[in-house]
């Protein structure tokens, strides 16, 4: 799986200051180099020491094995968080 881009990232309102929920469109290459788009949801929650923890919620079926896909998506989201691209 190769993640091409994540677009239309929308932050949901949350009363908790340490937890942010988002929805987005994930663009990726699956098996056979075919390109796909899937709606996803994810949560970035900070522990008491400030370290972020990411939870990914997939909507629909991915054209890729689930566990490696979630791992790659989580890494991609962590990179976005480090770059300050998640508002």
C-alpha cells in the first residue's frame, strides 16, 4: 500500500481539549498499483505527557490487508501531526 494523499480533512468539534476527531478522504495505491479513494475517520488523542495516539476508523472495505494498511495510515497521520498540518 502506498498512500498518495489525504484530502478534505475536517476536524469535528470536541469538548475535550486533548482529543481531536477528524474525517478525510484517503487516496492510495492498492494491490496491482490501482488507485483508490476511501472515507476514513481518525482520532488524535494526547496522553498526560503530551504524546499523541492515533486511532483509525475505516469506512468500507480496503483493497489491501487491514493490519498493514492501518499501520501505514497511522504513520502518515503522525507525520501530518508532526508537520502541523492537522488544525
